[in-house]
């Protein structure tokens, strides 16, 4: 039999070998890759831990508020603290953020008051009344749409010759199957747009497991088709997530174009608070495996070893955060009542006859 | 004044607006060196460079996302969808994202993007090129949908669309591109969005149309002059928002109305106009409102499109029926 023109198996395994998972801190908090240890001061390391603990408390309190009916849509984040907060830690205030709906913790860290995040969740327009210095748009609901928009935003930054400014955006393993995710990466590569794309691979798109999304052995390799760098990183390791994100941002700022980062992470809880029960599609083994890899456990061990963190410090932070969140929820309760006439006024900058007539009609109703 | 085709008027509007405002960017499939498949962007790549007039990858959704992000960054994107039949690939960007932005952000962030696209039947295109899909757009609050019927309007309306602070879908009927010329002023001017135009005054019946159907309506009106029927033709120019005031005023004068659209009969722009006129001017009507449309099939195979498309003859018949009622 004649030799086949190409060895497919060798081809596939060479692709997989090109996307190894970057790790610095193993699950026991030990440094396994000193060479690429990021240059973070002790204060910065502590700040990163504070943000991750803060996010865990935000998750816990949000779940509780949702149970009490005081939140609307909420996508739990427990387990993804390193993937979310350590990546965000590498960006600057001036960078533009296009979040997915699970990326509320980073949005708050980027400058959205917690009370407004709650209002967004409840479906109140005040939740989107962003402070002028918050460079972000509200969380995207259409999975993948944020990738093409972030690309356009970054093309604009490049056109406007904004120095030291990039765009960053996130989707999930499910989102990686969307055409928009490829289109975003492909356009960004073609325009050399300064954008950092994240696929937070938390194993499940609601209930559909990662292996049913794609035959691709990594999601990072989807970058190759767009001709841009792709990196797979241990998404439970804050130091590795920070290090690869920092490198990606530097690369983009230097004019080299976009980067895709796949964070291997886990959502410990349900997809959302709208009745999802993860035990329907996940074995107990899976929870156990990932909970041992909890980013807070390993980073806590690492910092305690260095004498930078203590149980007492963490307890104080938890109490303080709980109080802040309680206040934010109260503040959200004070938001003014929304009016249909205001919505009509917001539809257009220059409205037509239909809108003008309807404003009159609703204002008359509302003044009764 | 120059004697221009509609495609030349469109190019001139783009050119002059790009010269006036450096924030205006044009992008889409083949709009660069090639000047677009209909040459709407002819010469602009050479004049303004590839940063401002750029060929995108062949992916409509990506083009829509790019327009969104550029508008957030303060640019005035003018994106081209090569044929409007391809709009389904970019529906989320236009209807799900651009249209909702001002509302979603409490009016604090607006999205001044223009979506330009050729559409319309009668030029023997392949499948999925010719459909009249303006009804899909007009049903989406937050968008403005503009359809010029002649070179003069095309230049003035496109200039307004680019300057407008809201997202505008600007639909160019392919049959109008080169079929006739108009006197078009060389200097810049605007034709306001959301305002209908009385294309021809008359006293017996009001015909409301837009896009290419305005031409057919004018032909019908001319034909009927011989029978002493005086037809007023109203060109909507903008199908969202619709200028009911101008339509109702005319119907109150003539007492009769025929609505004409190239699109199929079901749902759509024409039904909206008829419904509003019925509510606002029923007591002025002396006959049921006539409605000339294409039949409710999928856009037909190329060889039969001229049988399928509404024509001056169909309009003439509908007017006669209404007048003789």
C-alpha cells in the first residue's frame, strides 16, 4: 500500500503539544516554575489575595441575596477567582473591558459600584449608568458577541493611537464554539488590534461538558486558525494567570496584535441561580477533584508560607466585605422607580413621531 | 449641479463626509481597492487610505461587531453589507446590540453607526441577494431605516444618516443605482431622516411608496393623468420612524389611499402604514385602502422575478379600484 501523504495522528498530537498548560503554583501552593514567576511586590500579592477573597464573599452573598429574591439574574463565580481576578489584575484602569455575564467581579474591580452591579442583575437601568472613567460596557448576554465588539473597540484604540491601552474580554468553553469568537479573533489578527481574549474553560456550558463542545484537544489552539498566539494556563493558579495575562497585555500594547488565553478552571456551583442543579450532570468526583484545586487554598498556603497572610486577616476581610455588600444591597433598594416614558426618551437621541407621541401618552398616564 | 446616478450620488456623499469628518470610517467586503461590488466606495481607498477604507475578512457578523466597538470608541463607522440578503449573519450586531445600546445605557451611550447595503429585485441576482427585508429592521425599536428613491435624496439622506447620532440602516435599491440620473448639487446638503416627501402632488388619491416602488408609482400616476385621475405620490424616504403626519395630511385631502411596497404582503412596513392611517384618518376615507405588494412566497427564482415584483400596471389597477369604489 502506498504511503499516505500526511500522518494525521502526528499532526494532531503536534498541535496538542504546542499548547501546554502554564503553571507556577501547584495545588499545594508550591512554586513549580520559578523562572516565570511574575514580578509582584508583597503588597501586590496581598492585594491579589484580597480581591480573590472579596470575590468569594461576593459570590456567597449574591447566592444568599438571590435566594431571598433580592437579586435578578446571577451567574455564580465560586472556583473561578484566579481565572477572573488574577487576569483582571494585569490590566490598567484605562483598558476597555467587554465582560460576559459571569464577569461581574472583574467589572466591579474595574470601577462599577457593587450597588450598580446589583441593579444590573435586577434589571434596573441605573445599573448601566456607568461612571465616566469606567471603560466598559455592560455584561454581554449573547454568548460570543463580546468577542467581535471587543475586536472593534481595539481596532478603534489602534486607529486613535491610544498608547498603553488595550481591550479585554471573556467567554467560556461553551462560548468558544460560537462563530463570533472565531470572527473576533480572526478580525483582530487581521487588524493587529490590541485585544486580549479569554476563554474561561470551567468544564461545563450549563450542563454540556467541555468534550461535547469540540474535538479540539485544547481551546487555546483555536487561536492558531486566526494566526494569533494562544496560551493554555492553569486557571486555578493566580500567579500563572497573572503572568500570562501580563505578557499578553505587553504584547498587545507593543503593537503585535491580539492573544487568546484559555484558563483551565472550574465552576464549583450551578450555572445560574435560575434553578440549575449541577448534580444532574456532574459526578461528585468532579467536585472533589476541583475543590482540591481551589485557587484560594493554594494562594493562601503560598502567602502564609511567606508570612504575608493570616487567618485573622482573612476573617476581618470577610466581615468587612459582607458589610460593604449589605450596604450596597440597601443602596440598590433606594434606586428611583423606572418610568416607561424615560425608556421611550432613551430609545433615540433624535426620536421620530411614534416615540414622541408615545412619550406624551405615557407621561399622561404616569402623572395620574 | 451635476447629473449623477444614484450610485455616484452615494459615492459623493461618502467622499464629502469623509473629508469633513475624520472620524468617519468605511469598511466591509471588497470596499477597498475594488471600490465595492457596485463601486459605491470607488476611489475612496486611494483618497483616504486603508485605515479609513478597509477590506474586512468575509464575515458579516464580525463586520457588525467591529462597527459596534468603533462607535463606542467615538468613531462614525459606515459598514457595508455586500448584499442585504446576508443580513441574517449580522442580525445580532444590528438588532440585538446596536439598536438596544442607547436604551440599555439610559441614553448615556449612543451608537452612531450606519449599515449600508444594496437590496431589491429586478436585476437578476442569485438567490438571497434581492429580498426586501426592511420590515425586519423596521420592527426593531432603536434603529432608523432609510430607503432613498432617487440620486438627490440618496446623497442628502446618506449625509444625514452618517451625521445622525442613532444607528441607521441605509438600504439602496439595486435597480435605482444606474437606471436614471438626477440633478445633484455638488456641495453638501442634508435631507432630514424621518420626513416623507410629496414626490408628486395630486387630489384624487394618495399613493404611499418607498424605494424603487416610488418610480413605479410615478409611472402609474403619469398613466392615470390621461384618464383625469390626479394622483399624489408620497415617498416615505424613512420606513422607521414613519412620518405619519405627511401621509395623514395627504389622505385627509384626497380621501383615498393605495399603499405600495415591493416586499411580500404579510406583516411589514405597508401594513403598519395602513394600520396607522386607519386609526388616524378613517373618517376621511371614502374607499378601502388599496395594497400593492409581492405575493407571500419566498423571493422568486431569477427568471420569473419580473412577474412576481409589483409594477406600475399593478399600481394603476389598484388606484382605479380605489377611485372607482
